[in-house]
């Protein structure tokens, strides 16, 4: 399994960039999902129903289907990192991976009771069909399959399970080729060049999407899919580049706690949004109301995540998920950083695919 993956150290440190990206994506997804969860309105998708002069149009252009690709990519990345750990620690790594996906499916079913639009069950099923078998394929085959799935997804309308499958496989391929391990070294030139490529492509794709939206043509789906992937890539490059600047501590404080508890925060966001709408009467009828309420939810989650992680290794749902994955109870308390921690202080063990 994953025989062509780069050698992995026995005790690896957390890849902070992945946690920051998860937290960043969480902040982008919640304002899009909140009106749907509260059942007060449709998602902010630029289309014929939204005038170009409406701020909601431009908000949708910047957010709709822009952050879910980041989550899907990171899910594939986490799964491949877990596969490496499972291959080192267990004679039956496939069983660990299977338990991981089945546990996620069970969590998703519970979440489905609160919100019919939840994605965890779909992630688990697609993972069973695509990610689990891919662990036995050579990395070049994973990369080719990823490109094929993404191409088919875009050509058939711009989204759906094929898009998620392609992003899962792309995330796994990035691990198998050692790209993820390289992130913490700050490849500034490569990221800047890639970011420029994404920016140029996104500008063209956004023009295509605006034209398709204003004329309400069938090309809106593919245009939105292409623009979403390119803009998501640009966002990722921008965040990774900022992590190489003096703003790194600020980004870590702002996004890392949310990202380390991404699953817990994704689930509790549903509860908090429902409570805000139905119990407190807070609305999502306008862009201002949506951003204000989503900001309040994220602020509460950030504060709770920051305090929780001072005493615990991982979030409560992440702990249960890890327990189900490995079949043994994980350590509960956060341990102090060893003397050999790297200069950034990133000595906490890497989360296995969370």
C-alpha cells in the first residue's frame, strides 16, 4: 500500500499549513451554508435571479463553490497521510482506513437528522469507492485518475461526486509525490508562480461565469465549476504564501484552532446556526445579516477551539473519530512540547487524516 510514497518519519510534526487551510475554508463555507441550514434562502450563487449590481452576486462569485474544493482536497490529503501511518503501525492498514470511512458515515447520518445538505455521508461513500482502492495504486495512476475525474466533472456540469472524487485523488497524489511535506519549507517561488497561473485562469473563468449568469445560459454550471477550482487554487496559494511572511503568527492564531477542530466545528455550526435562527431570531435574509451571524458563530467557535486545544490534543468529535479509526482510546490531554521541537513550535503529532 502506497509503496511509492516518500519515506515518513516515525514521529512527524503537524503540518500547520493544512490546519490553517482547513480553518480558512471553514470561514468561507459557513456564510454560504448558513441561509440553507436555517432554511431562509438559497445559496448565494450568481445567476439570473441575482442582478449583477446586487452585492449578493459578487459575494456568491467569491464564495459559492470556492471553499468546498479546498475541503475535498484536504480530505484526500488527510486520508493519504493516515494510510502512511496505518501502513507503519498495523499489519492490516486497510481495516483502519475502512473503519475511518465507516465512522465518518455514521457521524454523517447523525448530522443528517439536523441538516439534509450535510456532506459527510457523501464523503464517506466516495472515499469507500475511490480513495480506499487508490491506496493500492501507483501514484501516477492516482494522478491520472484525478485528472480524468475532474475533466469529466467539469464537462458534465461542473460539480457532483466526480468533482469530489477528483479532488480526493488529487489530495492523495500530493501526499504520494511528497508535495505536502514540502509545504512547511515555504516554496515561495513555486507558490507565487502557481498563484499567478491560477489568477490568470480564474480571471478568464470568472468572466465566463459572469457572462453565463447574466445571459442565463447552460454554460453557467461548467463555468462555475472551472472558476471554483481555479479560484480555490488561488486562495490556497495566497494563504500558503502569507504563511511565509511575518503574518504567519496572525494566520495561525486566526485559523489554526478552527482547522484543528474542523470536524467538530463543521457539526456544531449547524447547531449554532439553527439556534441563532429559531431560538434567538437572528436572520439570514440579507447579506449583512448572514455575514454578521456567521461571524458571530465563527467567533464563538474560535474562542471555544482555542481554549479546548490548550488542554486537549484534538476536538471532541475528532477524538471519537480517531478512537473508532484505530480501535483504541486515544490520549486525552495535550502533552507539553518536547525540547526538540522545531523553531516554529510545531511539535504536536500530525492528526491522522482529520
